[in-house]
C-alpha cells in the first residue's frame, strides 16, 4: 500500500511518501504534484520526505524527475529528505544524486535557503548552479 500525505508548511509543502513507489502507485504522486505545480511561483519549496519509502522503481524515478522539471518551470525547487539507503543507492547508480538536492530530514530541507545548492532543470533559467551534495 502506497500513500502520499501532503502537509502545508510555512516555507513550502511536504509530501510524505509511505510504501512502494512503483508503476501501480505512481499516479498518487502525479496527482499530488499536479495540484502543487498549479499553485505556481512563490509557493515555496516542495520537499519529498522519503522516510517511509520502502521501494522505488523506474516509474517512481520518472515521477520524481517529472515533478522536478515541472516545479523548475514554475521557478520552484524540489528537495528530497530522509532517502532510505536502498533508494539512495539507486539514485547514485543512475546519477540522480547529482540532480536532486538531498537532506537528512524534512525540517532541514524546508529550512534550506537554496543558496546555490538547489538543482534546477537544464535550460530553465539559463544559469548553472553548483551540484554540491548536502549532508545526509
């Protein structure tokens, strides 16, 4: 069973993922993401809290990348938090650890000021930003 709990915070929104993010469940992340993208610029960061994520397949990765690009087009950032070791390894093998800003927990991700550490989708603002990794 998979779920996305959406929690609005002062500095942005947190999507708390629970269960297996795969082909059958990815629609729930798409729906939550579509609602958030519709809010447009100025609505703060979107933090995907992965503490309860037990599995992620290529469909889940695709959904996270799509959300990343959709938010970047609205001048917003996607940050990941509490990524479990099995999923972190998948990100490392695929190079996505160089794409996503990863934080120890949702609080740290919300508190981040973005000072050049948040990744932006290529071509969205014409500038390159450092690809530094955050402490996990």
